[in-house]
C-alpha cells in the first residue's frame, strides 16, 4: 500500500499564549503548519498529506496550502478536527483512501523534523513493525510523584532508570489497519493516551522506538519558538 501522513493541527496552543491557533503561527515568516506539511512531503514515500484543521478553520487552511509551494507528487487534503488530539487524529484517519497501507501521524507543532527521521520511521514500518516511534534519551532525570496542589511539594513515588527512558516524538508510523483499530477501539473521551503509539500498546501490539532527532522537538511554550527560529536561521545560513 501507499503511505500517507496525517497532521493534527487543530489545537489552540494554550501553552504558547494568546494569538492565532498554534499551527498558523509563523516561523521564519511561514506558518508552522506549512513547515510541517513540507517536512512530510519531503519524503518521497509520502503520497498524501491529510491536514486536520481547527474545526472552524478548514477553509483558511486550504487557502494556506494553495498559497505555498508544495511538492507536486504529493496530494493534500484538509479535514476539520475535534476537541482533543485523539479525536482530531481519528477524523484524519477517516479521510484516508483505501490504497493507503502505512500511516504517519505528525504534530503540526513539530515543524522542523528532518526528512531522514521521517524516512527512518517509514522504513521500520515497511520492515514489519506495526507501530514505530522516534525517540531520544533524556537529559533530565525523571521523578514519578504523587501530584499535589499547584506549588505545593509533591512526594516522590519512584525514579525510573533514566537510561531506559526515551522521550518520544513524531512522526509516529503505523500499519494503517492497526492504528485505525486502536482509534476505533479505545473509548472516546476515555482515559487519554498522550500519543498514538500508546493506543496501539493498549491493544497489546508491539511498538518500537527508532532514533529521533533534536530538531523534531515540539513547539509548546514561548521559549520553543525562540529555539525554532534559531534552528531555521542556522539552516538558512
Ligand atoms: N491537536 C489537534 N486537535 C486538538 C488538540 C491538539 O489536532 N483538539 C494537535 C495540535 O494542533 C498539535 C498536536 O495536536 O499539532 C500536539 O498537541 P499540542 O502540542 O498539545 O498542541 P495544542 O493542543 O494546540 O497546545 P496546548 O496543549 O498548549 O493548547
Ligand atoms: Mg494540547
């Protein structure tokens, strides 16, 4: 089958602060979403990109795609998203044509992922892994706590061995049927998995981690915009 990328871009970007929806904010003068679309379409294996737009912003996103140069060998679709990332991804998956056998799910908020990372994820899926996530070792030690009131000391419950932890990124790659089954099985609004691979794990299917990339970081808070602009400037230099 062919490979498609679903890009959830329907979030508001609350942690980034007031302004346009996060995916429409610009980096180096170009909307983050366009960077993310180009990052997926840069892979020659990707024949379709499905953008999941803010629920009331699908026509604006279509106009944006029309207004920017994108590889012609790739098709582009825009669908309206939902209230949660999980719902947005589900809506994107429902728009996939029959011929798609492999699906990438990529956050619009990770605009700078290099094509080599995209290709490595696709290659691992085509090699037979039903679910593949890019991940990096952690710099910080991680504590599990008993969450308390904001600002109050929180008791530490455990310290997982750092060397065994990976911070996971996107694009995450899947056998299409496996991901669709995960999204249609896990109860809507049920206890939220924070990534797509987590939903596949809940089905009991194997998930593997391949090396991620520093530049695939997620733009979440204002400081991340500073870093993203610096990475872009370095690329253009
Ligand atoms: N997303 C989505 N639909 C939602 C919520 C999130 O498509 N209802 C997308 C975002 O647009 C983003 C990706 O999921 O590309 C990762 O989510 P996150 O970084 O949390 O973005 P936001 O939800 O927009 O940010 P915040 O949580 O700070 O509001
Ligand atoms: Mg969010």
